[in-house]
C-alpha cells in the first residue's frame, strides 16, 4: 500500500513575517500610549487626535511672523533686536522668512490656520511617501513576493507614519519641522529612484530653513556625488541671493551670532534630545521640565566642550563611514546631522519613519543569509522604534529631572544613536544583488559592527 507523500510545508514570505513584527511594534506603541494616558502623560495619540481634528498651535509661526512683521516695518537688525533684545527664540535663518513673501504673493494665507493646513498636508504627504519608498525597496529586495503582500505592508507602514510621535507632534505644535520631515522623505524617495539631482535640490531647499543639513554638501563631495551637490548649491545660491536682497548682509551675519550663542548655551528642556540636552539635565544647568520662552541655560564650559566633541565625532563618523553613497548611507548622514546639533527637539526625529522602514527591510534581507547575528540587530531596531514612536520618558512624575537619574529623559537620543549604528551596519547592502549581498553580509558580520 502506497503511503501518501506529505505536502511540502509552506512558509510565510520574509515580508509577511516582517509585517507580523511591525504589527507587534505598533501594538507595543498602543500599550505604552495607554499606560502613559493612565499616568497622566501626554501620549502620541493625543497628537494623532490633533492631526485628525486639525488642531495645531503656532510654535514656529508666532516667532517667524513676529520677526517678519517687525522687519517689514523697520528694516532693522533682526537678531540684535528680536533674538538678543526681545529674547524671542527666533532660531531660523533670514531665508526662512522668504516663505511669507512667497505665500503672500500666491494668495495663501500666512495665518496659523493657513500654515497649519500646509502642515496637515505635509503629514499626509510623509505617510504616502514613506509607503511608496517602502514599496519600492521591498520590490527590489524581495522580487518574488506577491504584489498584494507588498502593497498591504507598504500601506500599514504609511499608517504607522501617521501615528509616529515626532511626526504628529510637529504638526500639533505648529512647527515648520513638519514641512521639513515631508520634504526629506520625498528626497529619500527620489534618491532611491536614482533622481539624485532632484533629491539634492530638495535638500538644498531644506537648508534654507535647517542650515545644519548644509553638511550634505561635504558628504556629497566626499562621495563624488557631483549632480546631487550641484543641484543643492543651485537652490541654496538662489535662496540666499533672495534672502540677502530682501533682508541684507547684516542679518546674515546676525544669524551667525545667534547660532553661535545657541551652540554655547543649548537647551535643558527634556524635549531637547541631543548630547547637549542630556548634559544640561545631568549637571542641573537650566530648567528641564518647564519650557522657557525667553531664557537659555547659562553657559557651561564643560557642557560646551562635550557638545563640540560629540558633534565632531558623530558628524565625522557619518561623513567617512564606508562612503558608498547608497540610500542607507544617505539616511545615516541625515540622522547624524540631526543628533549632532546642540538642539535636537523631539519633532526633529520626525525624519525617522522612512529610515525605520528601509532599515527593517534591510535587516529582513540580511536575515535570509545570516539569521542569528541579525536577531539582536532586529531587537534593537524594534526597541528603538517603540521608544521614539511613543517617546518613553521615565519617570513620568519628573521627580528626578536632574543628576544621574535624569538620564532617563534622553530615551529618544539613545534610540537615535542605536539607529545610527544599525544604519552603519547596513550601509552598502541595498545596492548589491542578492548573491553578492549574502557574501558581503557574511564578511561584515565578522567585523565589530556584527556585535550590534
């Protein structure tokens, strides 16, 4: 009598297994949000509710509008009067104010309502762009996966982006950072598609508001990405020429004085998730729990020295690690330039959803060749995502906001640094064919980064 042959066991596709982990991560964020709510903390989903209902404040718009109106009336020295005399924390370059002239000429209202409508759309755009980036990278890494699985996973990743604390928090505050988060995600999408000049142009536009991303010029030059650099320079040159014509050279010099002051003083408020912020709270230099509208912490030479040294180390690492100019290398640079800043607010980490999405795919691809060394990296990524997506702050009552115990207030910083190391580990693997990727993965796992 013939024995029936057992049917071959079917296993889920790598992307389907990744989807299960993503659902678990999102579930963890939901549980943490519930616990935060029960303990009286503000949760990520409070900001999600604000976005869904169109409720936002004017964290960026108030000082920007005040500065633009003052200059329109006086044509004076912006930073001497607004920043140093009136103590208004207008921390953007003169070129950032060009948007009021542009929007005014196009008929778009520059009221809080009008600017926050753009912010609302920017959150939606970032969700869509993150989903598209995930879809494109997934198709490249897992070409045999069913199209329906890819689209379902990409859609869920887009929804995760819309619930990511730094993203929706930027909108809730009324922050121009919500625009930058969306522009950066589109720049990644273009870069992944090979449209590097277009990507460079968008990064150049970001620099008109966020100058530290100007380090991308050096990053591109080191990697001989001349098209990216040229497009970036062209947009920067046009923007700066218009800013100088409108606001004058004196205000460009004034901005340099203002950022020098900010780099020397930093911020102690717990939302500053940088090395500087951690040191301010550790040494009890400034108010960590209550936002100071008009006051910076006093200058501390030790904090300043640690800030300079750590910034140089982080930026140097991003500039010279592997230098392969692939998508992961690009992401590593952006995250490093963000963390290295003396002031890295919680909402500045809103650039992370597409980074987490691509990292998850890269680790899933690596696991096909070397599953055991990848498990710790995957767990690290899981914890980093949950920590930043929900912004875990311990303890919730703020009873130990200074001293060694204050280190519990820098969870987003730690998660960001671990994500940087994971990006460094995966840099270069996305550009390889499947066979070559397996060989490089095995080689890199013998090095120091395999211990991450």
